C-alpha cells in the first residue's frame, strides 16, 4: 500500500479545504483539526500528517503556530508543515515544537541560494512544494506564476539533500476528480528524489494507480475526511 499522509489545512484555527487554491472557495471540513488528527492517527496506512497554514502561505508570515503545537501533542506520527516558512527562525520554532519536516515553497522556488542554506542547516528535513498549473510553478499561496518551469527547477535541486518533493497540480486540488497521473509520473521519472503526490486524490483506486506509477506516498485532503475513503482501503 502507498503511504497515506492526510492533510489538515488551517485558516483561523479551522480545518478547511480550498478548490484549486482559491481562497474564495473555502469549505469547512466535517472534523475539526483536533478531531481530524486523532481520527487519522488510528490507521496503520497513515505514515504522517500534512499541515498547511493557508493564510501564512499567502501573507508570508506564520499564523497558526499555536494550533499546530496543539496538534503536534496529539499524535506520534511525523508531521510536515507548510505555509509561511520563509526564514530560519520560523523553521527553528517549528523544530523546537517537535515538527519533523518543513515544506518550503515560494522562497525555495525563488531563492535557491537561501534554499541551499536551509538544507545545510536542516539536512533531509526539507520537503520542496512544487505547486503547478500546466508546466509552471506557482508561488505565494498559488496566486502567482513564478515563470519557472518544473523541469528547469528540477535540474537545480537534483543533487540537494532534501526529504522529497510534494507535487500538486493546482487544477486538480480539491476538485475530487483524481490527481494528474501523467504529470506526477513524468516528474517522478525526471528526478531521483522521492515524489509525494498531492491534489485531487479520491479513493483506493487512485492510490493503487499512483503506486503502479512508482509513487510511494500521497497527501490526501478532502477524501480523507470521509468514512468511505478508509473503508475502501
């Protein structure tokens, strides 16, 4: 079975989901963030928890550290954090609270000199978030096209000591239509790094197809909040 990493996306302490990264298309999840992390932690297929501070991703400043600290205390599973991680101090603050992996997006994409420094300080703990529309990487909470092509960026990071790449096709995220299998597979074939699929995963069939493509882990958001998803495993 592919490793499952359920997602908890936070706005004002609430567990929410967006459609295609659109902050205007926000819906509350049926479980609170606290209920969700306790629920997910019971399943042996779950190998970690993916938590995103959504407002921080857009506003460039950490917002949800207190809530994330509470969530850390509720599970022994590894936790990976994203959203607003743009300086060493913020990463160290999360590290002091027991967070295992740090998802770097916007600044890691736009400032690779800084990225390399963070990797030196936190070896094998950095996950790079590649959030894309078509072949271009988007930044600042998925609101801006960086102008950087995925394949060009992969060449820059290929020999860096990172924990992996989280790939999200923005057009698929929150839509319940399945992930972008073709582009996820292409990315995995283009790098030696572990690729974690994210965005649009619906059920066991999607996970099985990803595994057949060589993907070993997947972030599951909206679907993970349903009992039907877990019953299908």
